C-alpha cells in the first residue's frame, strides 16, 4: 500500500471495493491508523483461504505477495504469528466465492 496514504484510509477503500463487488469484508484487527501494514485474508467456500501481505520492494510501487494458500486454520496460524511480532498490523478478512482479493496493487505469487 502506498506509504503516503494513511493505513486507515487505504483499508476503507479496500472494504468499499469488496463490498461494492458483492463480497463481505471486515476488519479483524485494527492496526496503526497511519503507518500499519495490512494483511488481507481471503476466504472461499469449503474453508479455502489465502493470505496477502505487503512485499518488500524498496525501489518501486507498492506490491503484495500471496503467502499462504490453503486451509483457514493454517492461514490463521500465520496471521497470529505476524500479530505477535507486529501489533500495528491491520488484518482484513474478505469472504468471496470467487476468491478475489480486491487489491489494486501488483500481487506476486509467493
């Protein structure tokens, strides 16, 4: 996510995009209003889940990386570990039958 935009505003825009497309999106953990990174958990039917996190890219535009496709329990474990290390993180959960993440940034396969 672009660093010049406060995290809370970026999250609000993501929630609106998801909702506008018919998906359900919610804030699971509220991080730092201005500078917190964002994890995006995407749930599909049958307990399938994916996790997207900011990717390290010091020279270019913001990018995300798909970290953990798999089951919801595995994704939740990874989120828990990340939250223990960084309480400023935002965690957004999107439930979408098609598995869309609604990120406008480039997404790398992990």
